[in-house]
């Protein structure tokens, strides 16, 4: 299963919803963070994370069922969890989360991993580019619309609205979870990247209760993701626009969606389709080394503490 895409149920949760259910859970991200740094065994995760037996067991079982890990016996009844091809393919998502949190969240609870590009030997930050033409892109350079399996309803994770409990060291990816760790937060962020600006548009397009829309917009403004701008239509109306910090999250969004649509296929077709305005071809993300400009692969990136 892990080496070939999973076929989703017709009319059910699409690849975006499946992906948000995985990367929108902070425990999953923390487990994956340590996995790419070489952790394979249950006791090693328990030693590295403030996580209970029950939560770690449940998350490892879920990630294995999702095809991210293979459960491999190594000594009698003891098992270790080895990243599959599908799991290793998550490296662009982790890389862009680390880069965004490092750039925009100075009050981090702990030091984030140091990323080094083996080819040039330098620490770096990833740059988002178009896979077709290799040109670096910004959110305004890419247009996105729903595909055949795309809708707000089908893009919602099937699980609970908040998928991580608090702990003594909660918030290791604090603001990432504020953006994608809640079904309505991720929907509002997705709507903003698709051009929604007005309260009533978020409410009507997403089908969200007004109180929830108001709360999420408030949080996004407090975090500096949105800025409030007077409406061009009426002076007493407010619109909500992405700031530089908000737009800086775009690489996380598109790498996560690309991963999801590569590994989880709805029979109707993709949930979201993007086009690069400059080269006019379908857009798929590629990450470049921000120091030397070369295209990155998972093997090129050394992750250290």
C-alpha cells in the first residue's frame, strides 16, 4: 500500500481532507520530525516527547495504517517503525513547516532542527518553485481552483476539530497548529489563498457558523496572518487580507496538498488544481536551496539538532 496511491471512496473525504487529518495533528508532526532524524523505536519516541503510552500507540498505529510507516520486527516480539516511500515523501512538508516556524515564530518552545544542504554544505531555507519551469514563485504567481473531487465539505478532515491534547511542552509547532490544526482554521486559510476576503464570503462558501468565523478571523489577525483593510465597497465593512507572514505559509499548503494528491486518489479526480501564471502550465511544487539555488531532494537535506 505504501508504495502505490490509496484509492479513496467516491464522494467521501478527498485528498485535502485526508492530508489535513494527518499533518494537522501536532503529535503526528512531532513523531515524523523525530522519524526523519533517525528514530524508529517506541522507547526512543517516549524518551524524546512528552507523550503518553496511549497517545503514542494510537498515533503510530494510525500512521502505519496510513502507509507512512512499516511496522518491522527486529527482536522477538519487538517492533520498530520504518518510514515508507510515502512517509519519506513527506520531507517537503516538514521542511516548509520548520522554515516557516523558524522565520515567523521567534517565541518557539525549543530550537528547531538545523537544515543543511549537503551539495553546497550550507545551512539554508527552502524556496518554493514551479516543477515545470523551475522558476521561484510567490502565492500571487499561482492560481488554484477546485478539481472534480474538490469542495469545502469534502476537504474537511474526518476526525475531531482539534487533534492534539495539551501537555507540559505543548506548542512545539504552535502557530502551524493554529492554522491547520482546526477544521475551520484550515478552511479559512484555504479560502484566503483562493481569494476570499469578506466575512460573509468565508461564512457562505465554507458553511461555517458566524461565531466560528468571527473567532478564527480574530485569531488570525492576532497572529499576524491577516490584516484588516477597509472594504472598497463600503467604508463600514472590513476585509481580511493575508500579510507577508500569512503568504509565507503558502509553501506548507501546496507541498501538503501535492503530497496528499500524489498518495490518495479520489476516483473523480483531483481535489485542487493549480496553474503557474508565468509558464501557463499545471503547477506542482519544487523546493530549491535558498543558498545555492539548486533543486532539493530528501537525500540532499541533512537535519540536525
